[in-house]
C-alpha cells in the first residue's frame, strides 16, 4: 500500500512494511534475484524511466494564468528598423495638347519604422515633353529631373509638383509615358509616369474685310476668311456671333452665305472640316435702318471654334466695326453745274490779256524729276511814258508844294491882322 502526502520540504512516499513483507507481491518480485537473494531497492530518482504507469504521477492541467505567463516569457522576433517610402504620382485629365503646359503632382510617404535620409525624387522626362519648373529644389540633369527632398521622418508625407510643356511637334495619338524612382540612403522604390495620349490640334485664324462706313438705309457686305494653319485637320468649324442685348437696334444682320440667324443679331455659319493649310470664305450682309443716327459705330465680334483644341486661341476672333454716316443724295452734283462768272483782274488794264508764265525748257540728257512750277512774282503795272524827263517832273512837283506852303502862310497872317 502506498501513501503520498506533501510537506513544505517536498513530496515523500512511504512504503508500508506490510507491502514489503508480502502483501505487495509485485513489488517484492521485482526486488528479488533469480537465486532468491534479496536485491536492495533503488531510490526513486535512480529507478529506470520505463517503470509501470501506476508509479508515474499524472500531470496536472495548466491554468490560464500559467499559459499567459509562458506566452510572455516566449522569445519574440526583433524586427529591423528601416524606412519604407511609398510613391504616388498623378497627372492632368484628358489628352495633352501640343504647345500647352501641364502639372504632374507627386507625393512621398514614409511607411517604415525609421527616418529616411537623403531622399531624392528622380523623373526621366518622357519624349514629347519639355521640363519647365519644379516645386522645391528641382533641377534638370541630363534627361532626368532631380528633386532633392532631404530627410523624411516616420509617417511623414512630402508633396511636390513638376511642370512640363508638350512640344508643338508632338504627333497626334502618340502616348506619353515613363518610369519614376525615389532613392534614399539604403533603398529605393519606383513607380510609373502617368500615361497620356497626345490630342490632335489645329490653328484656326479668322479675318474680315469690308467697308468702314455705312449709310442709313444702305446695305454693306463683309467677306470672312477662315484658315487652318495645322498641323491636324479641324472638324466641325463654326463661325458665330452672339445675339444683341437689346431687341431693337438700328443696324441689323440681313443674312449670310451658309449662315443661320439666331435671334435679332446672332448668326452661326457652318464650314464643316478644314484640312491643314486650307481656307474657306463666306459673306455676311449688314443693313442700317433709316433711323440710324450719324456717328454711330456698330461693333460686332465673330469667333471661330472647332472640334479639336486650338494651338493659338488669340487669333480665333475678329471684330466688324463700321461707322454710320449721314445720308447723302445718290445723284452727282456735277450733272447740274452752275454758271461761272469771270472775275476781273484789277492789276491789268481792260482789254489786255494776262501775260503767259514762262515755262522752263527741259535740259537735254536723262529725264529730270517732275517738279511743280513756281509762280512768277507779281510786279506793279508801269505807267505809260509821255516822253518827258523824270527830273523835270520832280522839280514841278516841288514848286507846286512850295507855292502851296506860301499861300497857307499868307492866309494865316491875314487872319491875325483882322483879329487885332
């Protein structure tokens, strides 16, 4: 019989003497040799491990507290601290028009557990694009754009923008794409440059030619010319002018060649498709009512549009600006000339014809440039000569003057004597 109990010093197992003496034959049999001699029993800690299961103490189930304690004591794997950057890049919406500039935003986010040092954004400029500028410390080095970001802390995000221009020689329907990378000390990552297609584009120019003046009650015609300077065909070309703000006006659009009136003053002219380097013309008729006041300047703006983007929209409009003038009779005044009275010439005697002006003879040799004739200076008309001497006439005049003075003096003396 086996008895077990626990004390503070450990577990002790006592074997009853009765069991050793004969009540436990199994135990006694194992303690005797073949010749019947008793074999000393070994201590439990020296017994072999293949002893019967009846002598092995069953294991107690582990409590939840012990399970949690073992988990805490378990060795956890230590992860290496390193930066990890995510690259996000966007682009404009729709196709790219040659000759225009576009912005390409990008962002860098550090998802790692360590700050990233010496971060650089590298973007090779795709074909058909030209680098214009970049936000931050960006520069063009060879075919690549380098933007220095510096340090990027854990969980931080850096945002930037690069600006490029589409070359005018870009072929329509071609694709703009490439590959961008982000480099830092100890690592790098890459991403795709957003792919965009090049749109077909044209350059439309509209001009107007017509009279600058308009009489009340009269019609004038303006000729419009639309030209496509390329490089792509322009589809759905339309020339239009908006309607007037008021319902009544003194100048009206009567009609146009291939045009449709819209409202009182609006008109739309459909030209269809214009190939590169092709032009078309049409006419629009304007009329001023009899109530049009003189001095009124009629201004009308015509604009051309098409179904493809325009490279130079500044020359897509023209302005018609005729001026209303006062009414003039249609018959010519020269049909009824007034009689012309000859004016007498006071410096010539009656019946004497004026002297002809001398005409300079042309010198021989090469023809000289034609110049306006210089009028001859006017001279005083000479008195007819009676044959007398000029000196005698002067003496006679002096004698008459002296006689007059003497007579004046005599008259004065007589008046003074009579007064006395």
